C-alpha cells in the first residue's frame, strides 16, 4: 500500500496494515530469550534485564529456562571448546523461528582468549548469528541496541519469496551438526555451512 | 616466620630415609621452598600436617611446572693431538615435571610452606604420590595438574581430566604442546601470531 495513502487514512481514523507487518510486529514484540550465561558477559546481560536497563520495555522480559520455550539465544560469554557442543545442542532444541545474538568479544571471536588452547574462536563457527556485539563486556545499552537491531531485522523479514526467513523455508535446516570431542580439537573445527574462513585479498 | 632449615632437619630426623633439599629463591618473591622426593612425599606431608608444632592443616594451592630438557654448554681446555684447545662440552640435563604445594597452618597461623616434588623425567615416569588423602583441597587441583601437565598422581581417588574433555590426548600447559593449526585472519598480527599469519596467508 502506498505510504501516503496509508498516512492519509490514519488521519481519518482508518488504520491499515499488511499481514506480514502484523505478524512481524507480534513476533518482534514478544521475544523470549533463553536463560543461560557463559562468563562475565552474562552479568551485563542480567543487568540489562533488571530494573535499571529493563529489557522488558522491548518485549523480552521472560528469560526461559528451557530451550523449548525460547526463541532468542544470547550467547553471553566465552564459549570454551568443551561447552560448544552443548551450546549447539541447545540451539538445535529451540523451536523455529529462532535468533542468536553473540554478545561480547569472546562469543564473536574468542576475545582475549583467542589464541588459547580451549576457547572457540567465535560461536558463529557452528550456528548462524544474527547480531554480533563487540565489547569486553558490552554495556547493557549495547545489548539493548543489539536487541533493537534484531527487532528491526525481524520487522523486515518477508513472509514469502526468496528472502523469507529460515522457518518459512522448508528446505532450510533448523538443526546444525553438533561438533564432537576429538583427540586434539573439536571435530569438525568449524561448520563450513555457516562459517567461511576469511580470505584476504589485497589490491596492488 | 617459619625457619625452613629447621623444618628440613626435623623432617629428615622424623621420616626415615627422607632427603629434603632447600631450594633458595633469589627472585624478588624470595620464597624458598622444600624439595622432597616422591617416594617419601606422602609420609612427609603427613608429618607436616600432624606434627604438634607445625600443624600445616591447609593446602591452599597446588600447581604444576614444566621444566624442559636443558643443555649446559661449558668451554673446557683440552689437549687434542698435543695442542691445547678450547672445546665445548655439552652436558644434557633431563627435564622434569614438578608439583608445588602451598601449605598454611590455620591453627598456628603460619605459612606458607612451599613443598615441591619432581618427577624423574617428562615422559614415561611422570608419576608422583597424591596428597589428596592428606589435604582434601588437593583433589581438584591435582586433577587439574594431571589434565594440563600429565603428571599421574598415585593414590588419587578420582583421577580424571577436569578442564578438557575425556578423549583429549594432549597436556596443554606443557611447554612442548602443539596446538591445533586453526589460525584465521587477524588484522594486526604480531610476534608468534605474525609467523602463523605468514604461513597461512603467504604474500599478504
Ligand atoms: S568478552 Fe570480556 S566480559 Fe565478555 S565473556 Fe569475554 S572476557 Fe568476559
């Protein structure tokens, strides 16, 4: 519908919308994050959900203790190689539509422990991440911003067509392979389906 | 302040066959320690805990150290074919693994007493007695030493890996640990990381 016509109608007290706008408005206003934290970043996540920063203002007040009831995974903290399979398993157990926010330097890249022997270099090696937040730790405002970014992303998702989200596409996977504990490292060390090793190209 | 030399003598007098060496420490920490052999480790630990004057009833910390094989090069004058020459003599000292225990006495309010034990070498005979039966607080810390350094503790009630997963083969805190080759692009590599960057992205 034409934007101008819609404005004109709303001035007359007639509200119009599209089904997908309504659908996405409902989804983005009621996001249930999974309640778990992995390291120091989790403290900031907790702060963001409490009275002072109040994540509830954005419609995400209920942190669910079960992945079956959650649709947002906030990976808040260091993902060790020993923990990574459990994080992927929890993600697999969440019903679609589901989203992931990787919070903090550790979750997005390994952070201060990047060259360590036991820390995963970012959870996006195994599951698709929607929003990355840098920082060590990111302040609660940064988490709020990431959450608003996610809401914008949900808002813009079409219900049909090529750009439709994964949960409306029967061919897209909703589960991702859980890495196994190997003798020296996780097997496989990354899931090529979701993660591509960066290629450096230099000009001149 | 406890007098290490007198404790050393008292241990040798009370524990039959025990030989204790005082290891001085010239660094700013200036914390000398007692080196005991593994064979008498348990008896000495019991003596330190139960002796009426010492009563070291609390082990606050147990950790491991890896000492690599060392080569000592000395220049000696030798007569070769009737001519006196300076010849380099290389003596090899086998490396060893070491455990360090920090002991305190809650009752007598003194400490720390630093107790060291060394394995014969770094490979086949990396075995030492477990002191968990003397100080319960050693249990997890000895498991950690076993996990990260590979020292096998004889008499430990539950010697399993604690930080890394069970199928893991390496001991990551050993100095010759080779980490999995999982370097990925980094914007500002330096030192060792720069070496890896050159290997993985030649010409960049
Ligand atoms: S990014 Fe910093 S604050 Fe967050 S988990 Fe890692 S070390 Fe802790």
